C-alpha cells in the first residue's frame, strides 16, 4: 500500500468514527423506545384507560388486531381507533413521542 493511501485513511478515520458514534447514539435509544411502545400496544386489554394522539381519553372496551374501541364519556360514546393512535395507557409509563 502506498504511504499516501495510509495517510488519507488516517485523516478520514476520526471523522468516520465520529459519524458512526453519532448514528449509534441517535438510533439505539429510539429503537428501545419503539420496542417499549410496541410492547405497550401488545399488552393493551379491555378495561385499560388510554389517551389517544388526538388527546381523547377513554376506557378500552374492545381490542381487535389493529383496532381499538374506546368508551369516552358518561353517555358511553364509543369511538374506534387504529391501535397506533393510542399515545399512552393511563397507568403505564410509556408514551409515544413524535418529536
């Protein structure tokens, strides 16, 4: 290998390593957060109190594969949402952060 090739690698190696570290720092925590959020959705059951991404609070009365029906008021109004529209389970600690 020519000396100039080794010198160019040693010049760019710190920049490449820095980019790898920055990507790892930004992607790994997001994957963990997404995994916890998916576990929260998978554990969703009838009777749980939830908040949707639109700010609607209610009690889960039916869970299908990708749909959740919640009861929202004293008049027992039922609204059906996609499971991904659930932002948080009231007694759970995981919430979806869209920032």
